[in-house]
C-alpha cells in the first residue's frame, strides 16, 4: 500500500515518477561511477582493464537495490554500500580503482543532475504542448471582445484570446530560463572531498570535463564537497515560477467559472459528479487541484533557500530534505502541467456570456474611451475626467445606461456626436492592439520552434 498520496498514482505521471524510483536512482549512480573510471583510464590515471571491469560489472545488472540496502544496513552509508556492491563483483586487481578520487557527494550531486536532466526534458516537452494549446485558443478568440477586470472590477475591453497569449508568453520565457539555467544547475562534480580535485590532482578537471560531456551535464566550475546549493535553489525557483504561472491561470479559470460570471467551464465528462450532495454542480476541480499543489511547490522553494547556508565545506543539513523536495517538486509540476493541458484543450468558452457580461455595468466599461474622445476634441484631461465621473455616478443612482446619460448632457454632446459615441460603445472597435500582441507571441513561439 502507498504511504503518501504522491505514491498512490493520484498525482504525477509514470514517466516522471520512474526517474525517482530506487532502481533508476541506482542506475544513475552506477553510470556515474562507470563514466568516471572510464575517463580516468583515458587519462592513464587507472588501468584500462580495471575501468573495463568496473563497466562490465555495472552493465551486468547484477548490482541490485536489495543488495545495496543490505550493505547499507551494516555501513549506514548509502554511497559506501554502492561502492562495496561494485567491489563484490569486480576482479581483485580492479578493486583499488573503484570510486577512485571521489567523495560520496560527487556521486549524489552528479546523479541528481542526471535525474533533473531527464526531468527538464519531460517538463520542456509538456510546456511545448501547453503553449500550443494556449496559442490555439488565443487565435480562436482573438476577435472576441470581453471584460478586462482590475481589482475584481470591470475596467476596459480586451480580446478574450489575449488572456491565453499572455499565459503562453510566460511559458515561453520559462523555457528560456530552463535553457539558460542548465549550465548553472545541471552540474557534474568529480572534485573530491573538499572540491580540490583531491587524489586526481591536476587531472581532476579533465576527468570532470570528460564525464560531464558523456552524461549530458556541465562541469562544475568550483565547489566544496557539494555543488553550491544556490544552483539547486535556482532550479527549484524555475519550477516554482512555472507552478505559480499555472496557479495564476487556474485562479482565472476558477473565477471565470463562477456562476455569476459563467464565461468558461472546465470539461465535464459524461458520468462525472461535481458534488456528492448537489447533482447540478460542475466544479472547477482540476484548476483547484493546480492551485493546491502550487502551494506545496512554493513551500519547497523556501527549504531549498535554507539549504544554501551549510557549515564550512559541507554538512548534512540539506541532505534529508532534498530527498523529499526535489522529487516532490518534479513530480507535482509534471502533474500540474499535464492537468493544465487537459483543462485548456477541453475548456468550454461561453461566448454569449462573454459578450453579455460587457454590458453588466450599463455601458460604463466604455468610460476610458469616452475620456479619450473628449481629450482628442481638446478638452483638458482632468476636466473631462471629472465630467465623465460625475455623469457615470449619477447614471448608477438613476439606473440609467451610461450612453443615454451621456447624450443627455450638453457638455458631452457639444464635443462628441451620437455617431461617434456609437462607435465608442461598440466593443468590437475597442480591441486596440490585442490582435497584434497575440500575433507577436505566435511569432515568438515560432522563432523558438514551439508553435
């Protein structure tokens, strides 16, 4: 039976969870040990037949998680147990060269980088898919005028499709952050006990360069016994930024699905139940799930920031919590992106309600454009502002449409004709640069080979 919900199959995909399974973790660690021995042999640091023997033992799949655990139960040291498991199967002449010049955290940190290398490949692939879904929606609704809200109040007119383009643009920038950050946090370290190169001495950096290239990582420029945890914090920060953007989208969808607004609705499958007590409920549960998981990821970022301050060349105060926060953040962000793809692809947009909501304020949403009309006629800005404000507030008290209130005032009609006001009060004429902005984001995505 699974102990935690993250182990139950409820959260995360199989491909992401597989990266953090014990067998896969051991595979990464053993691969690192093999590549180090191979690099050392290339540089004539250890006998080539010893490196070949170590490689053959590792590739034989005879080193099991169970055996490593048995050895760890005696040594109380996970990496020492791995080294001992390799040694048990190697030739006597090869045993001195296993884990030569390395320290435990060379293995731990480099294998973690290998995990995160594969994590970000999955994340990037799914972000590509999500961006495509968002841009498809942005193009579909680029000509649909809708309410733009600030402070929860109607503010002005926007294209409904612009929402999706803005979100897509943030994910494009997240992809850039991942690509630029790789060289800073997907690091290979072979510099030994306190980061000097230790027993490998002058050749340590060359070993590290060779191993990093073979593993698709980047050589550490400088470290203590551990890769500086600023690097892990940046990695966690990028994941947290992605989670926060997903949360932002989820909150907007949840708000737009309110009964009173009713502009969008998450896909509701046949047979799905929104409430055990209320048969008519259709709740935005997928968006709520994203918001809930985002809170966990944000809290994990705080832990990774705390891990930066270690004693001297290292201590173990980061070690235990990283076994939780790194897999958890990776598995949950994968789940969140996958869920958002489903939400956007299946999102129902109630176009009739989107248009109808524009007139909820009886035309007052067009006040910005009336102000512009007066300014263009030469009326000083604040004089025009105060005049429009007074008319608008009076219209609310009299339950009068803003257009009707305006045409009844000589101070307005002396400057603007009814025909000009009708154009102003046509939402289709107030989309401004929305389409151009959407097209710019589409071009940006195409330049990045995303769309």
